[in-house]
C-alpha cells in the first residue's frame, strides 16, 4: 500500500542493519504506539512479513489508553497518506482543535515564476512549463517554444528569474548549468557568460548542478561567495533566516575561503563560517517534492509553510521544546499538513491567508 511504503522501507533497513539512528527512533516509536493502539498498518501483509524478522529486536509496546493523545515528552510517529512525522513534545495532554475550513482551500505551491528581462519586460511562467532553457541570447521554454530574443548588443543582458511564495521553477543557464529555484527566491544571471568567471546572484534558495568548465562558477548571496568548477550543491540564503547554509552534494566548492567536502555544509553568518556534517536528503527534499524536518523547531517548520503556501504566520504564544522529525509530501493542501502538525499539541486558526498559531 502507498501509505505504508516508507514504513516498509524502514523495516527492511532495520532488518539489514543499515538504518540510521534517526530512522530507528522513528520506527521503534511507531511500533511502540501502533502495536498498542491497533494501527491499520499492522494488518498490511508486507508490513507483517517484515515485522516477523525483527520483532524480537523491537521494543515491547506499552499500553496506550487513547491514541493520538500525547503526554509530556512523548514521541509519536504519524503515518498518513505517505507522510511520516515524528515529533517530541513537552507539555500536557492535548486534544487538537478542529481546523478552520479556510485551510482546505489553500493548495500547495507549484511551477510558477516571473522572468524579468534586461529591458524590464516581464514574462509569466505558469504551471504548464516546468523550466526554461537559455541558448545564446534566446530564452526558450523547456518544450522548445521561443519566448523572446534579446537584442543583438554584444553587452551582457542581465535577467532575473523570480519565484513568488508558493512557486518554484527550473532553468538551464547558457553554459548548461541546471538551477532549481525554491519558493520566494530570485536568481540574477546574464543571457550569456563571458570573461574569466560565470557569475550569478541568489536570494532565497536554489539547487545548482554546475556544468564543468575551466571558468569558475560563482554564486553570490548576502555577503557570501561560493566558487566551483563543476559540482552539485544547495544554497539557502533567505533574508528571514539567521544564516546562509551551503550544502555540498558532489565535487568541491569554496565558500568564501572555506573549502567544503561532499556531505558537509557551511553555515555563514556575520560571526563567521561553521562547517558541519550535512543531511543531504533533508537539504534537497524540497527539490524532490518533500518537507523534511530533523530536530526542527516550530518556527523552522512554519517558515517553510509560509513560503510554500503563500501565507503569513502569526504567533499568539511562544512554544519551546518542540522538535519535529520526518517528512510530508509538498503536494498536500495546507489543511492536511496542519492536521498532522496539530497532533503535537499546537492549535491553528485561519484568518484569510493568515495562519494563527496558538
């Protein structure tokens, strides 16, 4: 069953002995709760077959009077429509408040962007096109239909690809570099590259698959400069985040004067750069259609929802100690995501496109 695919994957990893500590905690917490509450997933044939091999190693289920009511410091795994969310909550027992029907009308984001040419002309790119390709001074949709031709002036013509809240888009630059632009982001780039470097500027978040070339590829963002020759990496440089995060998937990059190795990421702030190990699955999840949280605070979760659903989040109370781990498909309407999050003891109200957290 589709709803159980991720669960089965975790069970197989557990059996093979190559499950991560985070995934192990998710699985064991699900088993502890589901076995006691009669979760329907326990009746799935594939799940049962996988469980038979590892039951002896899984923790014994405790008795649960009512699920999914949460008690202090309870860890719960939710499996719903392909989602897996594991959260740690500190507080008292809680019964979620029913959500406003308005949340049901707010759909997930999609392929939406605005292409602004050097002349100031703006071209709206909608959900029917997944990306655009630059060839010389021609701007084309990825299906080959020409949008416009820049003038024949040999000088560089700078353009901007702008994604609104609730939008994302893909572009192929003149050198063959692929860029996936996340919501509420802006990429500034020339219609062709010339000179010693290939320079672009980023506001927001983007994933780069840089075409190999003897000319360095440079991404500038909020005082940070990333330089590469050919590699894949992700940069998150939103203005409302305290630091810029650059995660390297393959190849090598230099963040200002700091060299990164694959599997690591640089956190840049005015205080300096800190290099830490990266969870690449989490970093690139947005590009693959997922929200992925790891020890994420409520504000971190809400920041992602704000950008993807084009909403404004208003906090009526401070919540401390919540940590969210897991993944939710980004194609779900807002109300489905909030229903899952509300099980952690957080209440939501909708006022137009304002999401009130209380």
